């Protein structure tokens, strides 16, 4: 079979040099600068210079030996200098292909390519390379499509903003903002403590509304949230979904344009998420589980950013007709209602008691404790509402396609998949469950990311009958 | 079904790697002796290293080498290994996604090559095989993939 060879863009040499940037390259550059301004001859300068040239030569040789070959039925890649890796992947095993046009790379004619299979680690691509723009047309043969069906969906910007509000987290924002600020501080010779000082001076203006300690923390959280929100918006806007035959391509991004292509059959499962903010706005987000899609930090495997119930049903019927909604067959029985109500009440009493104790014990921090108690009660209210919703809406529908409704943290989640994609069904019973003939069922999908969903408080006898009737599985 | 046992070159490879590790530990002992002035500790560490190396060289590695058995058929890949605890790994062929060849400078010099068989959420690392054996296994796997 004839193979088309794709060589990496020379910018990959910089990628191989990047681990040595702060430990070797910048120190040598600083020493050369010191030499030029007459600050004397550094002690290990020659040795470091030799090391630097060795690293540069090794990086160039690694770039030279990095290759991708595409044929009719498979792709083959080779990489590494001393430790060589060569792999042959059949095209029908490639789950997704990802292309990213970063602004800086685009100026020098480079595009980032990644492709993934169901094998490998969840957070690591099977293959990644920066290719030249002229080779992009060859890459479209990686995932050939079959059929004449064509559909296009463009998500309105407002829907993306709703999704960004509901899906961003302060942790993501802090993880993005903190390393950037920290590294910038290192380069300029400034420490993080200077940043903290400037933030606390802003917070002093709010101390007549919120206790002083909480105001400093909340500003940091808000900055993190804002960074995370803007990052998600810029990554997802504009969002387009194209279906050509059996190939689905999502295109998104304002500054960096991202193209992710995958076959319909590569979708392991669909997840419909209603976070607390989404529930208020009566919208849901739809994500797909495909190897390689939404893999990287800050990336979301979005299929439909946000849609109300009617829009959602229409879009899923258009794009994924095999994943349409099914009526729920098995729900938690009435006798399990008490379990859903007990936990919020117990937590209410615990929070109240702890708050009273701490307020009496640490009188100087009374304002702060009261504020935290109010926040805890708000969170508890959301948790209580979710518990009731779980009782009313959770359950399972069996058949050739399975639909499971449950919750994850504070969000209502619905998982839809084909029965053949299910890896493991785990049914567990505590002594209290056995007493009431209840059980908990956990479903894990057979995929790289092994998505799972758990439904609690199902009738054990009914579950046994459903598994036997639908799949001939006797337990 | 095709069955394989490890080539004697693999035992030699493991022994060479053991020598490299010993060399590194002995250099460390020398450093402890010369720069930290701890002669007793350095000698003790060197003696323990040499004793363990003797045991590995003459007893453990030959037994580990002979314990390896590998077979491939249309249904599954089976790998058996272990001296004290014998483990058997079964990887059904339909679950295999792809195979990866991995070589180091030393294995290349000795005409050997390792294979990593990748499935969903798991991979099976085969011990170093000769290039002919590797090519044969890859052709068997290609037939099941393509």
C-alpha cells in the first residue's frame, strides 16, 4: 500500500526545547548578557553552553525523526531519537481527529494535529504533531465519511454564554490564572505576595457589607471565575456542528480555531447535564463521550452548548436519531422518599449546631461564621431541591438503547448509550437496602474515559426482572 | 495458535541493565565515601548491592526468563510470567485497538524490540522479542485489525 508521508513543522523543535527554557536556556542567555555588559565570566558557563548545544542538536534530530504516514487503511507514526516508538493504527480504530489553528502558529504556517483512539491514557493523546498548513488536506483522509446526509447547526452566542456560566468553576479559573501570574512574577523578579497585597487593598472597600476575611477570599474567587468564564467563552464561540454522512465535526473558538471530527459510531454515550444555573434557566448542556474530544484541561466535549427541552429533542433527533429520549421504566419507589429527605434535614441540624458552637467559642470571628453559615444554608437549599428532583426524575430505561437519569454533585445528569457500549453493571445493597428491598446500580461505559452513572434506591426485584426480560441476564 | 518463549538475548539484556544499575549504585557508594566521609555506610551499601546483584544474576533473572510464555491466536493474546507469583494476562483480540513497537539503544543493538498492545483503558507490555518474532506478531495483529 502506498503511504503519504507528513513531516512535522520546524516549530516542533521549540516544543522539544521548552522543558529546558527556565533551567538552561534563560540562565545561559542571562550569562551571555552579563558577559556583554562586562559583569565577569561565569563559573560553569562553558559547560552550560555545551549542554545547551547538545540539547539543541538532540531536539533537531528528534524533529527530523518524527514522521506520520497515511495509507488507505491505516496510519503509521514514528517518533523518538534514542527511545524509538513506532505504531500502526487502523483507520477504523481512530475515534477522533483534532486540528487547532493557533494565531501564532498560523503566522508561520503551522496547525496542531492530534488524533485519538479508545486506547491510551484519558488525559494524553495517542498522537500529536504540529503540521504544515499545506498538509492539512491530506489529514482529511484520516477519517473518511460515508453517506450523503448533510446537516449544520450554529449555536447562538447567548447559548454559549449560558453554558459557560453553568460549566465554569473557580478552580479552573484559579488553575489558569495562578500559574500565569506566578511565572510572570518569577520572570520580573516579583513574588506572589505583592499580588496578594494589591488584592486586599481593593477588598477593604467592601468591608461594610461582608466580613473582611471573606471579602478578600471572594474577590480572588470572582477573579478566578471571571477568567474561567472568559476562557470558556473564547474557546467555544462561535460554535458550529456539521454532519456529513456519518462524520460529525465541531468547529469552535474565537482566538484559536478548533476542529474536532469523529464518526457517529465512535460516540460511546451522550450526557445531558442540568446544573443548578441551567435548571433556573430551564436549559441543558449536551456532551458526548468520544475518545480525544474534550480531553485537555479547560476543554469541554460539547455537542449542544445549551438548549431548552423542545430544542434539545429536535436537535438530538436530527443529529443522533439513535439517542432520542425514552420513557423511564424503573424509578425509585415511594418507600425510598424518606431517604431523599433525611439527608438535607440532618445536614441542616448539623450546620446549625456547629455554627452556634463556633460563634460562642470564637466571638471575634462571629461575623465571618454567620456569613459562612448563610452560604452553607444556600448550598443546602440547592442540595435539598436536587434531592427532591432526584426522587421525582431519576430512573432507568432499558432496551437496545439505555437511558439513565441521576445526579452528579449538584447537577442532574442523563446518560444515553447503546447497551453494547456498557462495560460493567454493578449492583450493591447495604443492610438497610436489603431490609427495604432496595439497591444502588452503577453503570460504567466501556471507553477510554469510562464514564459512569449511579442510580440509588431502585426496587431490587423490579431491577432483576428488567435485566432478565431485556437482556436475559439472571442475578 | 502461535507460542513464543524468550530468546537468550533477553536474559543477556536484563543482565546488562543490572550491570548499569550496579554501576550507578557503586558510583553513589563512592560519592558517599569520598564526599560525605561515611566509609562504613558506603561499604555496607556496596556489599548489599553486590549480594543482591549476585542473587538476581544467578537465580532470579534466569527463572524469570524461563517463566515467560506468550501465545497469540485469532481469539486472544495470552502472556504468562512470574517467579514467586505467576500471573497470566488475557487480552481478547477484538478488544485490541493497536500495537506499538518500542526500542531503546541497547535493544536495537541486540536486535530486539518490545511491543505494547493497547486496548481500552489498559495496555499489555510484551517482553523484548527478536525482530522476526515482532514482525510475525504484527502481521497476525494486522490481519485481525484490518
